[in-house]
C-alpha cells in the first residue's frame, strides 16, 4: 500500500531528524473514508461531479458577468501560543485566495507558455464573514483553546479521519461549524504526529467535496463534517511558523488553502489520483501519472493527451497538483467552470443566500423546542416566515416546507445524531439560521 510505504518513509525521517510530509493532502482519502461510513458516497460524489461537468459550458458564460463571493469563517483551534496564529495571517490568507482565484497572483508570469490556451480565472471572491449565523457582527474568526495537542494520529495517515474530524466538534476539543450551507468553514489546527518525541508534519490539509446526498441513509451513525482543515503553519504568506519540507521546497505561500478550497468546490487532483488511465475529469488539464509532482520538475510529460491539438507536459503549475507552493500559479478555464457549476448547484446557498445579505435579524422570529432533541422538534415563529428548511451537516437541504404553521413539528427520526440547521426565509427574502442538535 502506498500509504504504508509513505508512512514508513515518513517515520524514517525520525532518524534523519527532519520533518517529512507523509501525504500533502488527504482529500481523496477522505472520500474513501466517508464511503466506509456511508456506502454509496463515492457514487454520489461522482454524480455531482458529472452533473457539474455537464453544465460547465453554461457557467462559462455566466461567470463572465458575475463575481461569486464566498463568506469564510476561520476556526483557529490552538493548544500552543504559536498555533494561535494572528488575525493578520488569516487576512493575508484571504488575499492569497482572492489573488489565486482571480488570476491576480504575480507569479502567473512563471507559467510556461504551453498553458496559455488553457489557463483561466475562476472569478471567485472570498470574504471574512461580517455577520455570524445568528445575525451578530463578527470578525469571521473564532478562537478555541484546546487541550488536544494534535488532531493528527497514525490512524489519520492510514485512512481513518475520526481523530482529525474532532477539530470540527466542540464536544471533542474543537469547535462546531457555522451553518455549512452559507459559510465556508476553515479550521486551522495542529495535525502533526508525535512519534517517540519527534514531531512529524503528516499532512497539510484536507477538504470535503460538494455533496449531493438528499439525506444520510438511516443507520449512518457518523459522517465527515463539511469544510476545509489546514495545518496551522500553511496559512498565509506572513506566518511566523514554517514547515521544513526538505530539499528546499517551499510551502509558505498560502497555497495549501488554494488547493483545499479547490477540492471543496469540486476539483480533483490534476493527475486524477491514479496513473495515466485515471484522470481528473477536466478536459483542459493534462493528465499525469500517479502523484508525481512534489518536485517542481518541468521536464515531465508522463501521459499522452491531446488538448487543443497538443500533448501538453505535466502541469506542475496547477494549484491541484502536489508541487510546492512556489511552483503553483494557475487554474485552467475548465477547472474554473466546474467550480462555478458547483456554486450554482450543490453549494448554491453559499453564494446566493450568503450572510452578506443578512441584516436586522430578530432572534425571536423562530424558536425550536426541544433543543437538543432525541427525535422531533416543534417550531414556533412569527407569520412573516415564508419558508423553512432543515439543513444537514453537509449543508444540503433535507426537507423544505412552504408554508409551515407555527407550532408544527419536524421529525429528525430518520437522521443520524449530529448538528443540523433550521434555515428560515423572511418575507423580504433574507435567510436566517438556527442550530439544532440531535442526540
Ligand atoms: Ca492520472
Ligand atoms: Ca484532465
Ligand atoms: Ca501530456
């Protein structure tokens, strides 16, 4: 198993007294892990991807005329002062995302001219949330002091995300997400592995792909929580904490976030997580052999393909490769179109019902009882609510009711224990949200 070999390689670094990235990004393994919890999940992710891809030409035109804005909340979960990274580092990371997702990053000049015909700007903007899910002003940053020294573990790098996912739960030493249908939640924490006293940086980040499941099957008792997780040293370009990757490789340009948000918006690794028979599903990205480009080697052309009549070399410049931060500088047009397709479908509320438009929330508009609940909840509310929706942990709508009389009941009987949200829409079209916990 590749993972085992990489793990062994990583642990060997113990003897060389240097840190070693065992697996730069665990997102593709996160999908496999979720499949083990919820059989059928991989099929669902594939169908979401196919749907987004089928529509991407429509969104190419749509994108020309609009800029999509995604509200971001950073959850800094720290055990040491160094892990409690400063606001200025998080704000810097937002700038990196905005540069990279609008092709404003200065290092596009480093992209080889081979890719001039395919490179493009996704035109997606990121903003720290200014209003929280309950309508109160916010910096878009939460800080949680945890007794957990690391959310990483040997189990995590061998395919179980149970330890990592604890950062997303207040009850497990992390912090619960904000409404995942309307915020991009980014947790920043330590995921290093302590191996006989030696700290090994096992991975830099992971993200959950957009999910199209209408609901979680009965019997599913746990699932991954939607969002992005970053190793704290990877955030921003002005982070005083650095990871020594060895060989002069740099990961100090904030591009772990660029890469993980790409997964969150539906992109796969550019090499398709496999050899030349496996590809990423995007027509204008050249395929590559398995996981080859940690090294920023611009001489490689590992798979034969035909894009605009040419067999392009491996695109180490692509943000969805594994190459180091200072080697990456570009998305392709096809990747941008696919992400817009996801924002128009699976992550619709993120850009169309986002908190930038929420004002004057009256928290008494709707009450939910009991909360926490073991089964059903009763909703009482004022007459001026036009729609009520039950939102799952993945940000997808589980049920929708128009109109719903005050005093009505919604059953959570068929859903697993976890955090849910009641989203309700006022007459003026504003969307509010209440958190509900099923025990
Ligand atoms: Ca491949
Ligand atoms: Ca491709
Ligand atoms: Ca090629």
